C-alpha cells in the first residue's frame, strides 16, 4: 500500500465531514474542534468512526478515539492506524 500522508488524510476526513454532516469544507481546519466548532455530537462521532473504519479497512477501538477533540486529532489517529499495518 502506498504511504498516505497527513495532508491526504485531512482531505479525506474533510470530505467525510462535508458528506456526512453537510458542513462547508472551508469551515473545516486541522484545529477545528469537532464538538464546539463543527457542532458534532456523540452520535455524529460514532458515524464518523464507522466511515473511517470503512475507509481504512481497520477496526477502530472506541478508546482510541475517546480523546479525539479536533480534526487534527482525527488525522493523527487515522495515520497511527494506517502505520500499525
């Protein structure tokens, strides 16, 4: 598998957030807080994790995402998952 970089992961996460939650791409930045800035709730977070699992083909453990607060946290968590191959 080709090595994917954090910028590519960010763009995929951004596209998912736009698709799933009808957010504007220009409102989604690495430092955006998922809950305060993007107005996601815990159900939205579960939906996001399910889609990320489909995207990565990896099982995501809930405890791996419990400390995720920003888009950058999501990008780092996905990058770590992909490195764990």
